[in-house]
C-alpha cells in the first residue's frame, strides 16, 4: 500500500534538521544543496513507493560503485560529464566567447606527466601489431586563423584492445600518452596506433546500472586531447573516429559532429616514412582552434582527481585497478 508523507510538516521539518539548517556551523551552500538533493530523493521514495528492500539494494550498489572506483565511469554514462560541458558551452555563449574547437568530456583515464617532445612524438612504446599504424597531425590556431607556436598538445588514447596504459599494467607506463609542443607554425604530429573502441567492464556495477536502463556501455574509437596556450582558453576535447559502430551511439555522450574525424588509409605516408614506417598508414588530421581569453582561470583545465597529478602512483593504482 502506497503512502504519501513527503509534504507533511513532519517530513519537511525533518529535512531541515537533517540538512543542518538549525546548526550554526558548517557550510551554507553545502546545506542548501544537500537539502535540495535529499528533498528530491525523499520525494522519489514517496512517489515510487520505494520499499526497504529496494532502498538497501541501492545502498549496496553505491558501495560497490565506490569500491570499484566507478563513479568516474558511471558519471559520463549518466550524462553528467556532458551536462557540465553543456553548461560551460552556454556560459561561453553568454559571455560571447564564440568560435574555437568544441569541448567534450575528459573521461577518467588521463594520467599526468607524459613525456614531452617538440613538434612530433612517437607514442607507441609497446608494439601493437593488431592495430593499424596511425599518423596523427594537425595545426593549432587561434580564432583569427593565426598559428599558435608552442601550444601544448596533450594526447592520450587506448591500444587496439581498448586498454589504457597505467590502468592496464601490462603496458609500458605512458604508452600512447604524450605531450607535444607545437612547432613554430603551430603544427603537431604523432606516430601511433589506431585505437579501438571499448566498453565498461562486463558485469561491473556501472554495467549493471546501464543494463537496468536497457543501455550498452560502449564507446567508439576516440583520441583524447588537452590543448593550451597562454592567452587562450584551455580546451578539453576528443576526436571520435568515423565508421565505428558506436561513433553516434557513445554511452558517454562525448560525440560531437565537429569532432568526428575520418581516417584515410594510405599505402604509404612520406612523413611517417621519415620516422621509419614504410608500410600502410592511416592518416588522421585534427586541426584545433583555441579561443582567446584574458581570464587566467579559463586558461587552465578544471580541477579534478587525476592519476599522478596529486596522489601517489601506488594509491592511484589501487584505486583504479578495476576500471
Ligand atoms: Fe577514452
């Protein structure tokens, strides 16, 4: 039998007590936010007549997500990462910061401290014969079309098995992760391997939640970027390779039309040949446009917990072992 108690004075007063409204200490904004979230959840319990069994099953699921360090994986799956992007896009528009390559989600698998090189990097430390050789290059420009010499281009992607170095400890540290400083013409290039798409681990808490929603947890093949330069807005983005089954059906909602790039299969590539690759190459071109800004805070990536950025390698590895 369904009961409705949410709107009673007793429950409304109780929510205020729980959120610390009658306490002098604490953080006011935190109290307001928790009060809102709790109110929404209490109302949900009332409206859907959620019973004790269902409530405690949810608590177990949240514990399992935390134990597997999968909140960072479920977050894009539930659209939060994309929603935050949509809000930043709207703020840019309102402030008339238009133009520039679109942002899209970072994902949870960046690792700080990748080797840095000038203009070009060979990224595949580990042999990956199952994947096609990739010649990835482009030019960094401002919104007026001027090349940005010295722009910092950080690139990371997975291997042909869909696995990332650091999180996959069988790979050399920083395999397929590099920081490239663009040359005097704003150009960067990299020799690497075409990444594969990948999915959330089968049977893991994130997978269970997506299956409950009738959804899959697959991502198309993609390549992550951080691009920055003094006086320009920091760009967090990624390119999605065209032709993947999931290019337009990404569980993490990262795909944007302007960021879909088609690789060209070539029997040979003169530039790749200079770096010792004499066979077939898939050329991927991604030019990047940065938007100018005077605001220091917009020139830096937003803060979040990132591997090797703030914590020790050991604790990060332990925390991410099941991603
Ligand atoms: Fe990724």
